C-alpha cells in the first residue's frame, strides 16, 4: 500500500476557552509509523482554534501538499449531520409524527439521528446528540470545517457522497465521522489504542513536552479508527471478531448485516435501517466486537 496518513480531529467550540481543538496524525510509510500532534507547535504549545474553518484550509493544505502520493483519511469526533425532524423543525415545520411522551430519548427523532439509534440498538452504547447534549457547538464548527474541506479539496465524505467500498478505498482524501467512546474500555482494539497512546507519550517525553491532554488522546484514537476502518474495508481486519457496520447495510469481515438481529441482551431484536435518513443525516463509522 502507498504512503498514507490518518488524521484525527477532536473539535472544540467556536470560541476557545476551556474547549480546545486537537489534531493527531499517524503517517505510515512501509513499516514505519510516525505520530505528530499537529495542534501543537514545535515547542509543544497548543495552536489555538486550528480547526476553525478559517484556519483549517491552511492545515489541510499542509497535510495535502503531496495528497496525490499520500492517501489521507480525516476522522472527526463530532456530528457531521442533523436529525431529519430537527431540520424540519428549524425550517418551520412541525415534526410529523411528534415524539410521544412515553418514548425513550434515543427514539426521539428530533434529537437523534438514525446512526445514533443504530449504535444504541446494536451495541447498547448511548451516543451523544448534537441537538440535546451540549454537543452542538463543536458539531456546527466541525460541519463548517468538513464542508470547506469537501468543497475546496474535493474530499470524499460518505454517506453525503454515495458510499461504496471502491470509492472509499480509492479516494485520496476522505472525511468520516467517528465516535471514540464507542470502543469501550476492553477488547483488542482498546488494547491497541492504549499501546499507541503509550508510544506517543514516550515520544513526547523525549521531546520534553507535556503529556497528552484528554482531547489529544481522543484525536489519536480517531486517527487509529481511520486506519483500522481502511484496513477492515480495503484489506481485511487483523481481528476477525471486530467489524465495522457500513452505511449501505453491509459489514466488514464476518459481521452479520445491519438487517440481522443483534447479539443477545441488546435492546431490540431487530433494527430496520432507513437509508434515506442515513444519506442525509450522516453515519458514524464505529468498530464493533462480535
């Protein structure tokens, strides 16, 4: 495989106070793996608001100086779309049907997207909602940044651009939404993330820089999900028990299709996916243990 880079974005709010942007890059050339925390300058100081749309174009130009030769996947920890009923509401339309009083919050289609409901029903993990969990500030900024990357640099951005394995594997610049919290605290991928974090920490110590912050660690995790996703879709996962559910209803490896029943003990015996919603609302690419 050609030289490639995986970039994780942990997006802070529009105004930098306690919420900061973090960007981590994993560059792979042959068997060499090199980490950079791009949201720090050469002295280890944080670069403020690096993911603001006005600043991100410069960052992407730096990343993609050799984009023709270096395949790039940017994995963003933020909602890149909105629930259909929420969009209807802000356009002056009453959602039909309205969420019932008895509905569980995850079933409220004004608050949650199809991909978030799917993750809940598939893994029993309760994702945040950009509408209702104080997640909207960084998500609006992430959306503006992602759309600028898509418009200026021609990035492939599934499922807003039609999903296919060929398109994903052949694209030179791809933007995807990921959810680091979904990997949990156990399992082979968690072990791998922890090992990579330890390696990055060791490299920072050699440079006499401070340890990773929580958002920088999440950016590293985003980059690792991007690498793992590409391997799973384009090559084949190194762990047959870890799969990715894809926005066309398929799954990588030996995973059952989205239309099939989930594992025992999960909230619903079956989840019927609305693919029109997925194409307009977005999709979270998240690893799942079988």
